[in-house]
C-alpha cells in the first residue's frame, strides 16, 4: 500500500520546483494532489506538470503567503500533498468562476461536479464525502463564496482557505481542471474511503478583555467600543498608532468565540483611523483579544481527540 505523501521545494524556478515535487512523489499512485506555491511561481506550469505526471489524479492548487509541510517550509517555494486510492475513491475537481455573479458561478461548478460524479453534490453523505475549496483571496469575496457553497451543498463539509499573494491583496491565482484563474475558486469533492474528522487547530486563546465592533464597512473596522478603531486597538496593545504594522496584528489578533472555540478575525493594516481586516466583521460583533498558546500542543490535542472519536 502506497502511503499518502507530501513534497516540498524551496526552488524559486517553477521548472525546478515542480521537478523536485515530482521526484518526491515518485512511486505514489495518487487520487488527489493539492499543491501550493508562491504567488511568484507559474501556477499553470506546476499544475500542468503534476497533471501530466499523475494523469489519474484530481489536481488543484493555489498561490500562497508562504509554504509548509512536514518535509520543509519557507517562502517562495512550493509544496504538494498526494492522497492515494486507499484513502480516496471517486473524486472530481472544477474551477468556479467567481469574477462576476458568484452565486451563478458556484452553482454551475456544483452542476459540473454532480455530472462528473454521477450524483448530486447536494445529496452526498457527509460521513463519506468531503470537499476542498481554494478561494480567490484578494477581492474580498470569500464570505459570498462560502455562502454560495452552503446553498448548493448544505450538508457537505468543506475545508480549505484563501489563496495568498504575500499579504498584498493585489491578486491571487488558483488552479483546477487544467486551468489557472485569477478570478476562480478551485473546488474538489472526494469520496473518503477511510473514517475522517475535520480538525481545526488554533494557537491563540481568548483573554478576558473583549470589544464590540460598533461601526464597520465591509472589511474595514471604523469603530471599536464607539471609538476610532486604529487608535483604540493601538492603545490596547501598547503600541503608538503610527507604528502599527502587520506583525502587531499577527501577535495580537481578535477572535470571535463560537461554542467555546476561537475563530480569528485577523487585522492586516492600518488605514488612517480605520483597520483593514482579512475578513468581514459586521457591526455588533463582540471580539476577544487573544494571546498566543502552543500550536503543536493544541494540534496534538485535537488530533488525539479525533483519533479517540474514530476509534
């Protein structure tokens, strides 16, 4: 039995990077390959080479803000994960066009997935099927894309995230179904042949201090507790407002607590007295200031819990 396998390359040349990925995955008979590469890589060249090397696999990928797996990590390279036929049965991958009518684009993608699987994605058993979504990540569409996915496949669990562009929000890329898109979301639906759980790990825990978003516009937070957001946040973490940068937001995120679990609402930059966040935060939302915990310990605990549930 060929195990699942990951691959890592620090090469900034796309030809060299995909060559190392293919070499690391040699001998694997994958059903699914997911790859991530620097925004500066040629995603189409990597995607085409992986499809050519593994013609029976569903291949999808996206640009990143950094790459990591168990074999290495860095910035500017590429990584890949191969899931084998022992883990995955039927699968299908499509590119959803989300550059215009998002609902229509996701609906059409769901129809294509259903056609290729020979069954409706709306009716798939959530105990044996799972989805992966790699979303266009620069235009602030994620909330609407997720809502559209929930409408077409309300019972199917999806994991994934936003494509990255080194935190510039100038444009990302995704790859699926033989094409690279700047306004696309790569979607995979796979039949899982082994029991599975979706694990969410987070290395931040809430403090007792919370704040209410009293005014926002899309991804811009204008007021916290009725005060201008940037000065309020800077004072709360003890930094002069003019010195606020991305590192401060990484170290001191805000979190929405749902059933005792933190869902981070991450700041990106200051814009005058406003704060720009990586996701939309609606007025009236109460957020907790968070402090860092141990990522490895939290992840290990979540994996042990999932293993106990699976038996």
